[in-house]
């Protein structure tokens, strides 16, 4: 166990509220430390014993830094307790019910000690992950308080780097799964500051948190996305993506841990350990942010004219990090969704070959389902254009898609690969024209009907078939005779007057934009000095 002085030194370093009652303060500080050092399995007992009300009272009544720090760490550790089958932590709401929000907001407003502010922001970030706390945190003006932290300390990032990082994490978690709080963040004036932090702060963890926050703010809402664009957030995400990608060697960098460990922890997993941010995190959240922001044609074309598309295609070739590959795949799908300009651009930059290469090399990303889903959706969007679909057929792109659809046991991968196959049977007119030219209708000849029937049977057994699947099955099942009879009743298009409107010159998408927009929580880890003690009774090594 680390020494008492080591536990307190960081809170004394920049102390602005010295102890007035040293003996009492020492007792309170030791109580907070004791809570922080308890194994996670004891957290429910801490709550049942009524300790939360006492800890909240200490926050309200004490301004001594040496007391506030340990108490805040103790509350953070209680908040990240997770029992099997519960997500998120059921204790986070209990902490808010104990009355901790008003003193937390007050601490953030008046304290200047970076160690205290860091722990306060960490606690707010953890509490913000619970949907039950969203309403209370919106009412207590937590967003305004966090925005003030960012604008106050952005000019001194060296001293306050951890404060900036966890204030950003708290804003990101607040924006998650809450339209009200997402809008509050967008309208708080903090978005411009977040963009500046992403661009200017050398600390990698701060830039990762800034990219994550912009991605969550841009997840939904035209007004929110407009605020990010007005603050040049899209350009900063692109700059981070391009600059960081240049450091990825050919052949790639693999994840240090399985892909699931990079995401928010599930209820059955132990609390997340502290992990240093790395370049893969920057790439992942930058690409995810661009995927979320590409919600309108104006946004899609603006991003498409940048270096984002070639950079992400190169990452799909070079990188081995599953979350990065998944984010790039979703971004390509989002940029191409109902956007002919970007479909042409991706195909012209050999994008289809790149996407097929990813499908053909699943070992390098541990067969991660999220990567396979993202790449299938990207292919499905790119090929909703006659020239692109014919290019895919010439490349034999149907083979890996059909093989994946026929063999996978993952329902999400099965559904996504089915959508890509359905995109290869876009219309009766396309099938008719292909057969009239004496060419094979490849997706049908190679077993596309059987693959889609498997999707219908396995994924949608107890549901109505979605329109994209129903339509594709109709196209594939129709015999040449039935097809000729049907097409005889269809008005003939004037080939001398080609379609110029973008909406009419691409086929219907087989997925909605919601399928490629992603928001995520940032898990809060135990304190770095307490981690081994925190996990000791969960059977983990320190």
C-alpha cells in the first residue's frame, strides 16, 4: 500500500485551501482514502451503510484540498462499480441522489488546484454515463460549468492538461444518448474551444478526448453539426486524421488488446484500467467524428473534397487496429450515402479494391465483427451506382461477400453482408439490361438468392422483411420471362437525355444513415495509484 504522504502530495502541491482544523481534516481525508482503497465488491456495502450522504456532506462543508481529493477519488471508485448483468453502474444514480452535484459544480467554479479539478471532472464524467443522471445534470448547469473549465484553462494546458482531458470526457459522456444535453454542449460556446484544443494542445490524451467529444456532439441534430462546422471542427478532425495517419507504418500496427477492450466496458467486465491514449485513438475518433458529421450532402461534399477519403482508404490497407478500421469503414459509408460525388471519388481512388482487401484479410483485425459490418456497409453504398457496380463485378467482389454471408454466424455481419449483396441486385431494370446485353447477372449466378434467403430466415425469422431485402429477393427470383413481361410495361427512358439529378442517378440505399452514425461513452478508470487495490478481489493481478 502506498504511503499516506504519497496519497496526499498531489493535492498539497497546488493547494489553495490550507487546513484550518488539521486533526478533523486528517480524519476526513483518511475516511475518503479508505473508501477509495476498498475492493470494488464492497461498493454496494458503502452505499447501504449511508456513506454517500456523509461524503456529500464533506464536499458541501469542506474546502480543504487535502480532504476534497481523497473524498472525490472515493466517490469515483464507488461510481464505477459494476456487477454482472447491470449496465451502467447502478450506484451512479445513488451518488447523485445523495446531493453531490451542487457541491461538485461549486468546486469546479471556485477551486483552482488542478489535482482537485481533475478528480471533480472525473467524477462528473463517470456520473454522466448513467441515463438516470442526465436530467439532474442538465438542470444543475453541469455543461456550463465544464465549458467554463475549458475556456478558463485552455491557455495553460501544461499545468491543467488532466483537467482539460476529463472536462472533455465529461462533456462527451453528457452528450451521449441525450438530445437535450447534446444541444446544451453545442450551444454552450464550448465547441470552438474544443476545436482549438484538438488543434493546439500537444498532450495526446487531451486531443483524443476533444476528438471524441466532437464526434458525440455531431452524432445527431443539424444544429449541433452546424455548430461543429462553424467552429472548424470538421477541418480539425481531418487535420488530425491526416497528420496521425502519416505515422502509421505500412503493414500496420495491431491493437495492444482485443478490440472489445478498446470500447466502453460491459457490465461483466472489470472496471477499465488506466491506459495511455495513443495515435490509434486519435484516428478512431477523428474518423468516427467525420462519419457522424457527414449527414447532409453539403457536409459530405465538403469533407469529400479534403484528404479524408484517401487517408482513410490508406488506413484500411495499412492499419491493423480494429476500432480504427471500423471507424474508417463507417466514415466511407457515411460519406457515400446518397452522395454520387463521393461514390465516384471512392471508386476512382481504388476504394472498392481496398474494401475487398479488408474483407479478404480478416486475420489482421481478429475477425472483428464491427470491421466486417462497416466494410460491408461501405461497399453497399459505393455500388449503388451503375459504373461502380459493374466495376465490383469485374473485380469478383461478389465472391467474398457471398462467402461471408453464407458462413458467418454473427447476426450483425450476416445482416450487413446481406445488404451488400442486395445492393448488387439494385433494380429489375439493371437485371434486364444486363441479360439483354448477353452478360451474366453475376450475383444471381453465384448464389445470391440462397444467401439472401439465409438472411431472411436467420435474421428476420420473426419479423417482417425490410423493404431492401424484400425488393432484392423479388429481383433475384424473377425469371427472364417474367422479367421481360414486367419490363414491357415500364416506360422507356430517353437515352439521349441522360439523368443529371444526383438523386435520380443513384439507386436506393440499403441502409439508413443512422446505421453509420455512432456515439460512445468514455469509461472512467480507477485512480492510477489505487488500481491494483481496487481490482484485487476480482481475481486480477495488480
